[in-house]
C-alpha cells in the first residue's frame, strides 16, 4: 500500500511529492514512459497541455480529456479539423488505469469536485529531470 497525504486544500497525493508546473512535470517523468510507451506519451503530453502554469487541471472529465486534449496530441496533417478519438469502455478503463498508475507513482494529485475531479501535476520525492 502507498502512503498518501491530504492537504488543507483537499489535494491527495503520494507523501513526499511536490506540486509542479507542466514543463517541470514533463522533464521529471521517467524517460522510459515517453520513449517506450505510446499511450503514456500521449496521455502525459495532453495532461501537460491542459494544465495551468501551476499544474492544476480543474474539472477533469476523462471523456472530454480524451476526445479533446488527447485527440489534439494525436492529430496529424491528414486528419480533418473536426477529427476526434471516440471514447468508449475500453478507453475509460485505460484512462483509469493510467490515472491510478501516475497517482501511485507520485506524479499526479487529485481531489473530488462534485461530478468531476480536479488533478494536479506532482513529482515524487527525489525526482530529477530526465529529458
């Protein structure tokens, strides 16, 4: 089991992790994730793209994230401007799995927010930039 901290703003994250902005977050991700895992590269790039300068993502909704930000990351010159990835049950499971993996590894904080959730980019204790 993992040790989590919940702060006064209700952010829950791996104990020892710290909040970071998108650039620092991308630089601190394990290089293996971005060079050997196509889905992690697309996911982390899209998360960094939608985060504000403090690494906060308000009202994160997986279906909107996938059809919006992930579609933008994966769009190529042959795709129509209206092209979107379809969201389905398999994608929902994949996004939940990646979300949990990043949280457990200390790279993502979360808090409930009514019918959505907020996310915040974090780096685990003693993580150095790898890009």
